């Protein structure tokens, strides 16, 4: 599918300019960013690259809009967020097709992304009256109270693996709290954010919701801009470190959802069939082709069930159907770019070089229809040890490393001996063991006898270099506010 075919099949208009100040704006910068269909190599056209003058104008428009938006009655902000969710669902089929073509993600799975984003909008729409302060009892001579106030202009820099879900869902908390927002989509996947701006163009006052497409340099300009109050990033650890440093001069607030090298731990009493199913589900293969920070890419199997689970895991992963992402029957799509494709193939070679054994996948698929795309068969490595690079470094692709354990203390040391700590999944029928392991695993989001699910209201975020802050919860709303204390002396 190329640009003409995509636009012919979509009723949603995909504009190619910048959206700020309530309207589409021609960029002052002359730069353009090509957009590729990663499954076919076809061109999906190009989009504007926002330069410094464009960033300055957009930030100033958002800053001006903030003065009025912060004073909207909370119920009014709530109503507009609910309208956003309704528009999102109404255009869900088109947006799912756009992300399938632009990001290489299965069209069927992108429908779930639309619903997840709509639910986040509705969730935070329902929390607008929870932005509460408190009174402090200081005696009869004064009244002391706190209020939570919005920050100002919030920038959201999003990853390529859930383009429309991040563009729509991650603005919910900042907008609910009374901030204005600038979305910077990933340079590889800008199209659904632009389509979203078209769908939402008439909902908010001018300058409240803005979309700037561009390169990494565009993101850097937004991060360092003195009139941006907060940056929320979904990306890898290296990018998070750069954002952290670039924001230091202006002391911006940050929310960073970064990488993961997450563990699935199967204890000797766990059911082998359930563990094998969980190991497949936890990799998010049929959602993002394993390109997910939350994927459980390290599978620790107790020695007593290792061989049985490995056999079942290989069988299940081998049955996943790869195909063109725009086909509604496709179960697993492709990687986002040649760079990512070569990186993953490089890690597969590193695994072989370090002595791990490929027991499933490890190469391109043979189908002629997939020959021009960045497809890699889902890959399972056995006989992996904790010192191997495939067990320690985030691959961000369809590669599972399976490790054997027998001593709990040694296993926990290996699980925790990384700079990452985002998610973990523990499988056991022993309640005491479940609580003990959950307490000792150094991760911010832990499943016991389940994997992969997110629960609105439950704070999502990581330990160590996997990030700062928590999202998908009341905590995310509060992180988009600041506390002011007021003391009134009684005369």
C-alpha cells in the first residue's frame, strides 16, 4: 500500500502541514520527512519538519491558549475529552488502517489501540474533579490550604509502536488538568497524529491541542524550549537520558516511560501450558512484533518444567501467521524500519555467537509477498545464560531468551541484575512464594499468573532506568499539576 492507496481507502483526511493555534500551518522550515510503509517499502509521501521558528510559534500559541484553558470549568474540560473519545471511536477503522500502513502493526490489533486510547480519555475526563487540595489545621488564627494548579505547556514525545494510542491517550491527563499540549509523533509514524488533528480540529479552543511533526532535532527544540513546562517521553533509555539533560537548564517536570528487559518467572508448580501461553502473549508479538517496552523477553523456567514449556513455547510461536499489516487476517506484522530490522538480525547473530541455541525462527520469512518488508520470524533462543548480550540488552523485536533456573536466590539475582525494571510476570500456585517474589523483583509493574494486561487506575511505570513517574492512573493526573500553599491570617 502506497500513499494513493491509503488515502483512497481512508475517509479521514491526512494533512501534511503542522497543526497549531487551531489551524493548519505551512512550515517556515523547508524540511520534509519521508514516510515509508515498512511492510512493502512503498512511499506514503512526506510530512513537514518543524524547525525552530515553527516550534517557537507553536509553543507561543499553546502558551497563550493556556491562560484561558486553565480557567475552563472542570466539567467543560471533561465534556470535551469525552467528545474526543467519541470522535476517536467513530473514525477508528480509518485510524487503524493508517497505523497498519505507517507502522507495520496488524490492523486488527490497532483496533484495540483505538479503544485503549478512548478509554484513557474517558478515564481522565472522569477524574477532573479529583484535582483536589487539602486544608491544614494550624489553629484559629489562620486558614492554610493547598490547591493543585496546571503547569502550562506540556510536550508529549511519542514512540512509533503505538502511534495513535499514544497521540490520543497521552494527552488526556494533561488536558484534564488544564494544561495545553503539543504532540510530537515519532518521525517514522506521523500520519495518525495528523489525522487525529483533523478529527479533533474543532473541539478545543485554538492552541490547546497541537501537533508538530519533525525529526529528533524538532523534539530537542521542544525539550529545551524555555516556555515548555513539562515533557512526557515514551522512548528508549538513551533518548530519556538526553531529554533529562536537555531539560535541566529550565528545570522542567518530566515523565519518562523508557525501555525494559522484562522477566517472566515460572516456578516448579506452574502449569506448563499456561506458562507457554503467557510467554507468547507477554512478548506482544501479535500487537507490536515484539517492539514493546513491556515485553517479557527473558523467560526464566524452573529446571523441572524447562523442557516441557520450551517445547510448547516453540510450537505456539511457530504457529503465528506473519502477513501484510493492512490485511485484517494478519496476526504479526513487521519491524518499523531497516535500522531496527538490521539491529534485531544483529542481535540474533550475537546470540548464536555467544552460544545460545535458536530453536524457532531466527530468519526472514520465505513468503514472496513479504520480501520487500522488514519481517523477521518470531525467534526463540534456548540455553541462554544471564551474561549473554541477548539476555542483558533491550532488543525491541521478536526475540525471546529462555533461561533455566533451580535456585531462587540465584534466579532473583539474575532477574534484578540489569539497569531496567519496568514489568515482570510471576507464575506460581504458592501464595507465599508469589508475594515473596513480587516483593523482591525490582520492577514497577508486576503480574502474578497473568501477563501483558494494563488496568486503568493502576499506576504504570518502571524502576531504575526504565523511567520516571507513573501513568494510566490518578498519579499521572497529579504529575501534570503543581501544588500551591495558601495561608490566610485571620485579623
